[in-house]
C-alpha cells in the first residue's frame, strides 16, 4: 500500500491538516512542536490500529470533541479513523469497526530517536520494542501476547484481593501455556535476526565487528509443566508481593558486541549502526514473511546520524515508501 494523502482534523495541534505524499520519500519539515511526529502517529493509528505513544484522549485536540484521520492510498482505497471522546471507529472500505481488522493492518517500520538508546534502555523498553516487532511479523505472537498480558493482569488483581489459593490455578494454567509459547517464539525470532545481524551491521559500519542478541529468560529451558510448577511454588511469595514474580514478563534481550555486552563496550556510533541494522532486518523479515513492503516512518532520526549512516538508511529503504520528519532540511 502506498499512501497518497493524509488529512487530519483536530488531531493534537492540527486543526485542519493535509499532506500529499510522494510514492518514494516524503519529508515533513518544521520546527519543534509544529506537529511532525503527530502526522506519523496518525499514519500509525490507521495502519496498526493504535498510537505508539498515547491513548486517544491525549491525542484529541484540546477544546474539541472529535478527531478524524483520513488516509487515501494510491490504489484509490480510503481509510478513516474517528474518535468522539469515548470511542474510536474505523471506516475501512465503507465498513465500520471498533478495532482495525487484522486483514486491514499494514506493516510499518517506525524509527524513533529513542530507539537509538535501545541497547542501554530498561529491559521493559526492550521487551516492548521486540513485542511490537514480533507482533507485526506473526499474528500468532500477537494473540499469545495479548492473552498472556490479560491473564497476568487478572492474576495480579486476584493476588491483591481476598482469595482462596485454589482460585489462582486457572490463571497459572493460562500463564504457563501462553508464556511457553511466547518464549519459544521469541527465541526463534532472535535466532532469525542473529542470522543476518553481523552481516547487516558490517554493511553499514564497513568493518569486521561481530554483533549478536542474546535472548535471556528464566523460563528458557522450561516445559509448560515446569512453568506451572514454578508458579505454584512461588504462590506464597507472590501473595505477599501482590504480583507475579516469575515469568516471561521478566525476559530481556542482551546485545553483544564482539562477544562482550554492548552496553558499555560499543561506542555511540557503533550503537547507532547496530540499531540501523536492526531496522533493516525488521523490514526484511516483514517482506520475507508477509510479502509486503512496510511503510517506513523516520521520526527525526536524521539529526542523530552522520552522513554515511543517513545515506545507508535512504539506500536501504529506496524501494519502500518513506516518510521522514526533521527540524532541519536534510539533503540526500
Ligand atoms: N491533545 C492535544 N491538543 C493540542 N495540542 C497538543 C495535544 N497533544 C500535544 N499537543 C501539542 O502538539 C504539538 C505537536 O506535537 P508533536 O510531538 O507532533 O511535535 P513535533 O513537531 O514532532 O515536535 P518535535 O520537533 O519537538 O519532536 C506540540 O506542541 C504538543 O504540545
Ligand atoms: Mg517530534
């Protein structure tokens, strides 16, 4: 899908906004706070179903009572999302839905300036990053994740209330089932990324360094019944803590640079090249698995990259539709 134009009404600071997109690279240029990231956010909502940074009430332009996003594609299709202060509605090919249907989602590679700090960020940021990554690649992953998160939330609420120990069992079963599935899928996806990571990194950095991601999980060698047993063993502890202390919600992804922990050993430039490589692989895996060319949204990342890396970024995504935001004119 190639975006032809975007129309926004009451979306953050935009009262009425219109952008005609190019089929290859479009640049949204403007000073801080003029609403550049908001345009990418609107595209993300209509392609992925929800914002990458906020809930709808925060997005609705202050003092107004509805927002509207309209995207027209080159093939003539038009998709609309509206929010009336309470509910969001998608109008896709003249059909109204509350959620963006799976078949109408379109893959996006989003590159935010904060992604450049992924290696030194908290484990929860890294989990969130890879959850979004893998959810786009595989609907099965997405479903397992949603079910795991729901069961975890309910178990934690249960632990805080008056309850009988036996009543927690049904949540344990669900957590063990979805937790094991997630762990296996995470391990496989990281293996797939690792197959390409060093070569892709070298094509950017032009050297012989080695890069790898280590998936670390306390459940890695567990079977579903080991997982279940561990949840039962931890019950007393969890009851006192009021939350679930064991499971895949503690997983992490450790970046290794020449077999050493990258956080602290890789330089700033090397770290940027690793993240760039990760973005390239994300687009490649989307194409391999879904046979779709993702739309690439680059939010203000050019100012963070040197000339060589900028050129590399543009070259790698030359067959994708790319939308770039920037405060200063980028010459490519
Ligand atoms: N709900 C809202 N109603 C009105 N204005 C809002 C709302 N939410 C955010 N804003 C404002 O909208 C503006 C646009 O935000 P956005 O993040 O899109 O800017 P930006 O151009 O990407 O800025 P920067 O270059 O600093 O990243 C900001 O000034 C922000 O304070
Ligand atoms: Mg911005």
